C-alpha cells in the first residue's frame, strides 16, 4: 500500500507524539520514586534504557535521512546543525542521568531531558517537516521507510551505531557488546559487566552518544550476573567478624532509613574507617549488587564481600577490609600542603565540569594536588579517574556535604602518570 507525502508527514508526527508520551511516562515514574524517598535506581535505569533503545536510535535515523535531505536547503542548514547539536545534548544528558549521584539529581536531569526533547520535537514538527513537504526534491515516503529500517536495526541488538555509516568506533562497540552478551549467556555475567563498564569509561567523554548505549546494555547484562559473582573479592579463609587480635569488629550498618543519595556515602565512609581485618554488615532494602561493582572499581583486591541474606525484605552483606592493604599512599604533598590548588566548579556548567577537572589534573606537577569543590558527591568522577588513571591517582574526601563536597585529588607517589 502506497501512502501520500502528507500521510508520511503525519506518521512522523504521530511517532514523535508516541516518543513524547513514552518519555513523559518514564520521567513521571522517576519523579514519583524520587519524591517518595524510596529506591529510584530502577526508574532511572528504565528511563536510560528508553532513551537508549527508542529516542537515540530514532535521532540517529533522523540524521541519516531527514537531516541529510534538509541539509541541502541553504535556508535549513542552520536549523539542521542546531537540531543535530540537540541530539548530542540529549545523549550527553542521558549519560549524566545514568551516573546521577542520587534521586534528586536524577529527577532534575530527567526533567531537563523532557524539556529539551519537547522543544526539539516541536521544532521538527513545525519547521523541518513542513519545509520538507514543500520541497519537490524531498520524498517523505521514502525517507519514512528508511527511518523505520535504520531505527529497527538499532533495536535488534545492543549495537552502537550503523557500521555502514562510516563510524568504526560504533562498529567495534557493536561487536564488543555482542561479545559481552555471549559472555554473560555463557555464565560469565560479572566479567561481561566489567568489560562493558570499561568500554563506557573509554567512550564517556569523547562519544557520549555511544556511552549511553553501553549503559543500556549494561543494565541487561547485570541481570545475568548470579547473586554471588564468581570474581568477587571474597576471602574464604578470612574469619568473619575478626578484627586485630581476634576481637569481634563487625557491626550492622542499616541504610534502609537513609535517603538514597546518602547511602553510598555512608557505606564508603564506614569502609574507610575500618582497620585491616575488620568489617561491617550492610543491611539494605534491595540487592546491593551495583555497590559491589563500585567497590571493585574503588578498592580492587582490597575488600571482602560475603552475602549473608538475600531478600526478599532485607539484604545483608558483610564487607571487610583485607589485612594486606595495597592502596596507593596519598601524594607526597599531603592534604593542605602548599602544593594543593583549590578548584571550585560549582559555577561551571555541568557538562563542562569534567573537562575542566581532567585538564587541571593533567597540568599538575607530580607533588601537587587539586582540592575539588563541588555541590554534590563527585563519585561518578571517581570512576572516570579509575578508568583513565588506574592506580596513578589519590582521592581523599575532606568534606562530604550536605551543601559542599571537597575532595583532594593528587598523583599517587611513585606511580607513573598516564
């Protein structure tokens, strides 16, 4: 059945309305979770997955079809550039949402995404599509078919782009995610998640539109990780609850009544206060598996993780510090030394902060350090440093909220800069 140009235009507008409705539903679900004070992670993950599986593949398909057709019109060239930049902004915002430090931050980011997408769609509906309809050389019916084909391809596998579009990074990432999926199906879900997380770290800044695809794939891979990851840093011979001299050192850390934004901060603070050989029992209202991956990134080979109770009402995990503590020492300058440089990023736009921080860090002399001042816990930045400079940096909290966070970041003593 052949459709008319006008019917093709209306089909495109109808799809835009469906995307808006789907996005609104996901954002409202995240808002409710954040307002209720309960776990928001599932709603945030669902929104990230919707963006990665529906919105961003549609945006990519538009660039290869509608935008290319409109770009030949000199009067629309500026509009096309602007809308392409908005696609990049959506991808970057989705990446920030995936790494949001708490419920309030996630809800705020989701609201910004909704506003941006609504304005973007209105521009397409009211400017771009009518102009293409009026252009004799533009075939909206053919463009609609090509858009459907490209969007459908992006949904079938956890792919990062269209290899035929001349994007080798996207093609290689597509193969990597397929390999990770097969690895998870073969029973190695934990290793698959680590592989995907490493890819995310490499792409996070240079290719945010690809990084958010990895985030969506990571959610699916994580569901295939067994309750007790085979590569967990467990010490079977480590006596639970035994501190120095065999004294009982365990205590319960129940975070169920804490706001989500405070939980990880409290857990890492408790771990940081442990003496070698001691531990505590974390009590949570959901499976703390994401925390397990954070410990692997923060303290590889330095901690123990023993699951004591696995739901459905409560999860209890003993987290301990190994006696052989291999963490790198704080840089020679030391906190508060004259070599420290304060870097206050609170007045810098969110999307520019990490660029400024990494540029400043790279310019440091070996004995110098940054005292980062931020308006939220910069934990996502910590993971980026772990990926960019593994074992070569130090990270010390000097102040942990609630209104201001101060973190000293320096070069690890005797470690090569990368």
